[in-house]
C-alpha cells in the first residue's frame, strides 16, 4: 500500500496515521491501495466543500474517489482525502473525544468513502458504513 501525505502538520505522527489507514485497507482486502491525503486550512476546505457539495461551511473530511483508472494511472489508486485538522480538533472538544481518536475516526470514515461506502443514502447503507467505522476504530489502541 502507498499512502502519501501533503501539508502534514508537524504535530501529527505519520506512522500512527498510516497504521489507522492500513487497518481499514487490510480488513477491506485492499492491501495494495494507493491513497493521497492532504491537510487543509478551514478556509481551504470550506471552499472545496462549497465547490463540490454546495455547502458554504467547513467540514472535517472530503473524499474524492478515483473514477478511473485512467490511462497510465495506478489501478490501485483509490483517491484523495482532504482533511481539516482544526475542524477535527473542534469536533473532538465538542464530542468530548481525544483529538487523535477523532482524527482516526475521520480517516477511517474517509477511507470507507473511497472504498464506495456511503452513509448519505441513509438506511442500510448508513448502518453498514457506521458499523464498520466504529468497529475499526475500536480495534485501534488510540
């Protein structure tokens, strides 16, 4: 598997983040997956959220799934996650959760979206995705 980080905040441990992502990809039988993760400011993610979802507000994570593969592109490329650490830290405080645990939850959530899971349809799809998310999170010692 190949995981590339862009604008990774210095206070984050890349090895821990990779462990979280690897846990999901291995359990989902995608050990050769290629994922890119970019950390954005609140303003940057708010702009992306508006451009791609029509919502003029910040969010913790946006998932951009690979629709390809396109010619010359790695067939294992899943897509990209855009993450806003400041929004995650606010949510952690709001939900009385440790920031690193909330970040793990968001990473798992985003990877599941890249794999095709979708809670926004509601019903059974939502239950499956959220169940997997919380199961993977509970297996991590974070």
